[in-house]
């Protein structure tokens, strides 16, 4: 270890590791996107087959989890900053209902205001690029591991509490820098789903801060996502019935 790094403040190592992971992730994401776009213009069938691989989300989830594991195994991140511990149920049961209730209102405001009344006719799986069995677990794992990694990087410098909330803000900023981030926000059909992920980040972080455990955040994210998808389906049926006077067909749209 270099002499200057050995004598550096304790927050330099975690913050440096986090910055390195962010730069690497952005570089790989933009590189893979550029490669996929180039392959999509190839006329040969093998290139078309390669360009349709839906492994981006799975690879991102594995990469984020691997980086988090490495940082924890080598002591770069603190398990307390990351939230890798069992929930403190006494404190959780006391504060979690009020915290989740407030954050649920935030979820409804941030997501519902951008979407309610105009549910897209495009299937949800197509809007999110889902089509495989691993997509939902990969989605949950990537976002929770990313938040945990950012908390571990910012916690030593800002403290566990402010590091957790700063991680949410930083993650939202990185989503704009990701490939297609700005484009998704500009498209009416995709914007609500981008905002839904952002709202779930806040909801998950509220549960994590209250309980001290990322497992509570993961559970709350899943419940929030499931609730939003159910609301999406019910509102779509109501909008269709109001427009046509009958319920939509039970047949699924091709995905």
C-alpha cells in the first residue's frame, strides 16, 4: 500500500473504491450499448442473434453484487454502513409503519402524478425490457446492491445516516448518465417507469434507515413494485372500460 494512502483519512479508501466502480460501470454500460447498436445494423444472422441478448440487467446485477462482496471481504466497506445486518425489530416495528406510510405517499406522488390517467398500452415487460425469468430478481438485486455499494462508499465520509440518503441522490444522478437515461425521461411511455424506480429507491432507503438492514429495504422494494404493477393493471382496465364500456380482453398482448 502506498505511504500516502496508508496515512490518508479513513473515508478515502471507500470513496475511492466507489468512484472506481462507478467509472467502470459507466464505461462498460456505454461500451456494451454502443456494441449492441453496431451489431444491430449487421445483416448476418449471428450478429442479429448476439445483439438480442438480454443479459445486460443480469450482468449489472452480478457485477454490483460482486463489487459489494469484494469491498466487504477486504474491509473496504463497513457492514453497518452497507446495512448488512439483521433488522433491529424493536426499532423497526416502532418507526417502520409511519416511515413507510410517508414514503408510500412519496411513491404515489412521484410515480402516479406522471402516469395516472394515461396507462400505456405497451406491455410492461416490453417497456422495461423484461422477457426472461431472471429479469425480476436481477432488477431487485441490481438496485439494492447499487444502493448498498453507494452507501458503503459515502458512509465513512458522511456518516451512515446521511450516507444512505446521499446514496439515493447519487444513484438517481447516475441513472441520467446511464445509456438511454435522458431519452427514457423524455419518452411518455418510459418516463413513469424510470420515476417508479427512483421512488422505490427512496422507499427502500427509508426502510433501511429505519431498520438498519438492507433486507428490509429489499422486501419493501418488492412490495412497492408489486403494488405499483397491480395498480397499473387495475387502472388500465378501468380506463379501457370507461372508454369502451366493456372490460379488456383477457388475452395477453404479444411481448
